[in-house]
């Protein structure tokens, strides 16, 4: 049977510090990362993303659990014995070496013949489009170029898995967008498994094959960007990925009764108290005279160029945000304090059991 | 680059030179000047009263390098002088190497402490400088002499039955000099290691370097300026050391420094 799982972490625990002051950076994390996929770890600051990456790289040893690489147990191997390379956030390029020597460093340490090191270095330089910079010192490069060297250096030894810890966070927005496309291209061209860390949800959604959402040392949900966005498993995932409206409700037969008293339909659930979620772009404004529309008042209008965010208040005070496409004339004909009717696109309503 | 920018760069370069001017003047007067005088004097003939005559002569150099046979006036290498010279170089080299071997881990240790602890450790390293060299050297003498601390301890532990002859040997001189000059190795090494980006270690380790290769291929090349500075700071004064070889080497294990003192002070040469 061919191995289709690149990295498998099972019940990984990582605690820092001693006994009662210990911090559980990772709390029973299990995940399977498939061969050749672009996998993103997404979560707020301090949730344990870097820690998980460092465990896979071998810079830290887990307090519990195991880590397999293509089926082999690597839990206790030191970093220089793992066919896994890292692109560091700070790049960590060697200042005493040229661009080419930096890229060839890994292969040289592996004791590969000179000819092979040179050939691979040349290939990597072409891959990241730095052929003309081969003999420069790394301090003479721009941030984006250093980033490319760091990538080429980590890719040169053809690792089984490439780990990237927020590699784009030091770049300005324009360069960042360019590098996102560049990274995706490199991943497709090399076919190497990428594990990418970010706390930028947009970056995660646009680049990944699958995303693992983390919070407080736990993996909350693993799935494709569409699954994560459209079917978040809990409140944390729903609010962390994109913006969303939360509507507290109670089950009433096959329907749900919102706290403002109005009944609406949504997928079935067993819990008595639930939270319904709807993305702002799935909220429609209609005339307040329309039957079975929720009565609401406009409390705020925020103009974003392509669209306008309309903040609404339901009779019980619940806040709802609707994202409306800005009309051609630039005037949606809405005013503060105006009474309107609100409708949700029925298929877009999600039920979260509290 | 625009001409204005060019101008600014040459301007700041000029300012740099101006700033270092006082140091350069002092260095020329105090260090380079006397050296030139000594070299010139060495090629002049000696006068009657310890002065020199303005006449070119290689007598002084011949006197150091060769001995004139008293019977047939042929020249032979002055073995005694060359032995002193060779011993000085050998001991200074050994001292430098050993100071590096001891100093490097020490500097590494200090550079990896938290900032507050670092200041304390650096202070401890410089403490020997607060004591007179003579007193410190006598202290070593006290430890390693025949009836000294070290021999007493070893004998009481029954590790040896006879006291070891440590004092008045080349080894004693070497140990003493390493002790005296160690801080001069540690300080520049620390300065280099302090600026070393520790994240490079993980990068190298990640790229399949063994711990030894991390040391040889990443740490050493980057902190090289510190290694060179430390080595010069230890080697040069070791070569001219006077007090330590005198007290720990006794009369027989002379180094260049003692030889010079002998010639200058006593031989009026
Ligand atoms: N060496 C360490 N010693 C003690 N605590 C640590 C150590 N490394 C990480 N932690 C703690 O573990 C938790 C997770 O840290 P981690 O660096 O993995 O977060 P992260 O998700 O990468 O955050 P960020 O997005 O800010 O980089 C944090 O609470 C952090 O304080
Ligand atoms: Mg991190």
C-alpha cells in the first residue's frame, strides 16, 4: 500500500514549565496531513501553531503522543535527522555565505557530491528567479528576495515536508500577495507537502487545500476552506473565519424561535438552545411591509467601496450585519433609523449547539 | 545614486576619520613611534655611555642571532638566544590556543544568559584585573609550588605520594599566562557572540548539520573577528610577558621579556 499520509500527529501534548505553572501549548492534538497537500494551521496568537510546527521539525520534544513521517516514528529524532525543512519567519539566512552557498548548505551537510550541489542550487535559483543574485551576500537583498532565498534553501534538499512559519508576515501587502501566488506555484511545481502557519484567515482561505483551525492548544476543525467557511463546527471557528452574525434561538418543533419571537427554518438539531449563524453577505434587506421578514432598524452604515455594511438592530436588541453590494449610483437609498425587513438566505443558516 | 547622495556618503566617511583622529594620533605617538625608534636603533652602533651613534651597523642583530667563536672568529647560531625566542613563541601560541579552548565555552555561556545575569558574569570575568598582576601571580605560585595547595590536597587524597614538580617549569608559565590573559580572550569573543543570531543554529541544525558542523560551518566563521581579536590580545602580551615567566618559571625558563630586561637593565646593552 502506498503511503498517502505525510505527517500524522496523534494525541500530541506539549507543556512548557513545571507542574502547576505549566502552560499546555498543545493539548491532545491529532491530525493527518496528506502527501502533496498545502495544509494551513490557522489560529490566533498564542494558540500553539508554532509549537506544533517545531515539534514536527524536531526543535522540541512532545510531552506526550507521537509524530509519524510517512508512517515512520520520528518523535525523538533530532532535526538534522529528519527529512523535513523549515522556512523561518526571520528567514535566518547565513550572513557569511552567498545566496548560492546558502541554498546549497543543506545538500552539502548531507555530503552530496559537488556537482549535484551545484546543479541543484542552479535549479533552485531558477525556481525562485534569483539567477542573477547567486554570488551576492544575503544582506544585499531586499526582504522579498531574502524570502525567496529562504524558500530555495529549504526546498533544495527535497524534503518530504516543508514547514513555513508565517513566512510572509514581514512583507508589505503588495509583496505579500505576490509571494502568496509564488508559494502556491512552488508547491504545485515541486509537489512537496507544505505545512503553512498563519493567523491571516484570508491568506489561509486563498492558498490552502485544507485548513486546521486552532485555538488554545486544541485543533478545533480540519477541512477544506469551503467546509470551514460554510460549515464551522463551533462558535470559535465561525467567528474566526470571516465575519458572521450570531442569533440566539430555541428549538420549537422543526423550526427555531429567535429571541425576538419570530420563527425561522434551519437544519435540524437535538439541542434545545442553539445559536444560528448567517454570513453578512447572506442577509437580504426587503421592504418592512413584507410578510415573514424580520423587522429591524438601521443603526449604522459603513461604506467599504465595493460593498456597504449595514448594521441592523432586531426588536430584542440583537445586532445583525448585512453586507450589500454598493449600487452603481453609490446610493442604496438607505438612511440611519430607517425601518426595514430582514431575510436570511435559507440554505445559508447554520445551527451551532451551544 | 545621485551626486548629492554620493557627496553625503563621502561626507560621513570623512566624519568617521575625523572622529577617530585622536585615537590615531595617540596610537601613532605611543605605539608605532617607539617601535620605529627601536627598529632604527637596532641598526645603529652602540656608543660609550649607553647612547647610540648615528652609524649603520648590524652588530646588534649579529649579537642576538649569532655567537662569535672566541678562537677562530667564525659565526655560529646563538642557540641560547634562539631557544629563548622559540620558547616564547611556543608558550605564547599554547597560551593563545588554550585560552581559546577555555574562553570560547565561557563566552558562549555568558552570551546565552539573560541580560541581567550577563552583566554579572562579565563583571566576574574582569575581577582579576582589579588585583595587581604581581599579587595574582604569587597566588598561583602559592597553589602550585611543591608544598602548595594543590600538592597538599592531592597528597591528602592519596592520589599522589610525592609532590608534583609543577612550579618553575614551562607548564607553570603556560598555566599562569593562560590565567592572566584569559579575560582578554573572553571579552572580544563575548562581544562577537553577543551579536550572533542564535536562530541561525536552528536553521543549520534543520538543514542537516551535525552539532559539530554547526560549530565549524556557522558559529566559527561568523564570530571569526572576535576569535582573531582575542587571539591577538592574548598572543602579543604573552610574547612579551615578564612577571609571570619570572615568578612561575624561575630563573631558568626565560622568555623574551625577561631576556630584554636582563640585557637592558643588567647588561646595559
Ligand atoms: N519555550 C517556551 N517556554 C514557555 N512557554 C512557551 C514556549 N514556547 C511557547 N510557549 C507558550 O505556548 C503557547 C503557544 O505558543 P506558540 O508560539 O505555539 O503560539 P503561536 O500560535 O505560534 O502564536 P503566534 O501567532 O503569536 O506566533 C503560548 O502560550 C506561549 O506562551
Ligand atoms: Mg508563532
